[in-house]
C-alpha cells in the first residue's frame, strides 16, 4: 500500500513541533477532481480556486486514530478555558513549563484511555455551497437562484468582518462541516459525572470538546490540501450553543444523521459532543 503520510509543522502551546499526518481517509464517495499545477504562482493567482468543487454533495470523513487528531487540538484553549488552568502573574514561559509538567501527562492519559476504551468515534460530514456576502453576514445557496439561509456575522470595532472574505457580487464556494465524537463519548462522560468524579469528568469533558473542534480542523486541513483553495474554519457552535435555526437547517441540509448528528424536538443538537463550522475562502 502506498505510504500517504507526510510531515507538517504544527504550532503548539510549547512551540513549533513536527508531526506526521496520515492522509488516508474514509469517505462515502470517491470523485476525481480536476487538478491544475503551477510551476510558479504569482500574486494574480492567489485566492483563485484551483479546482471546480461539487456543490451540495456530501462527503464523510472518519479518523479513529487520535494520534493524528491531537496535533490539531487547541492546547491553550483546553488548558485555560476547559480545564481552568489560568495564567496569573507568571510569565507565559513559566506558565507553559508548569502546564507541560502538570497537564500534559493528564492529556496523554486521557488520550490513552479514549484509545483503549474506544470512547471516541470522530467523524465529519461536509459539502460545498455557493456563498455571497449579505448586509448581515453571508448567504448560502444550493444554486445561484436557490438561497438556503443567511448567517449573521459580527462587525469588529475597526469595521472589519469575517464576511469581508466573501464577495457581494460573485459567488464563492464555501464548505460547511458537521463533526461529532459519537454517542458513546456522551454516555461515558455522563457515567464519570454521575459517579461523583467531578474533577475527572471536567478533564474528560474538556478534552472531548476540544477533540470535536480538532476534528473540524482536521477536516478543514483535508479540504485545504486536497480539494479547494479555502482558508480557516469558523465555528457555528456546539450542542447547546450557537443559533438553533442555523444549526437545524445545516444538519438537515448535510443529512448529518448519517454520522448520528440530529436535532431534537427540544431544539437541541445532539449528541453532546457535536459541532458545526464553515470554511472561509481565501
């Protein structure tokens, strides 16, 4: 079998590290995309789509090797916001050393437990849609005449917005992603909580949440690398966060129940560790 792994440089909390990424993925369809190779790329080519992507055709990504997903984990957000390990008066260097000594072993232990017990089932489903800038943010379209919904985006104090990446006159393809860690992750986390292990639950809960977004980032990495000239992912929230109207529409649009993501009669996305995002065009 052809070796499709490669080495990439990943920015982590403790500096730039070299990671090996396995590009083998599991998908529900295979489609050959036209590739255009450039010997030299000038400024006029930056931001142009390198291929023509299929619109509104879903693709499923499965990646059960957590060692591949961990490089996409936001360790800083995990430590500071999920695990409440806040920086106080110490320098960032001292804080990082302390975090490496105290929290990195916990992170490694959780990864091993999840691998051994098969707690996580990381999957994503995504599709491309046409997008245009609107007054409030962006609008998504199945076809140029078939509007799906509008996503409102905030305007920053300097007057800029994420929507600036989109054109108000021309359509640009953007990918919409739904990712989840599976129902078993929710069930195990609840067992830890109900057993009274609050500290252990906090560590597990924070880890699984960040792994959900790591799966989003991994899927974005594959999209950028293999299919379309796109940029970074923009979160549309997890279960119990985000706009329910947008989430329910996108879940139905992606047919996300194929990876066990649903929207309940109580207007909540499930299972617990699920997230939605869209990917910016360059």
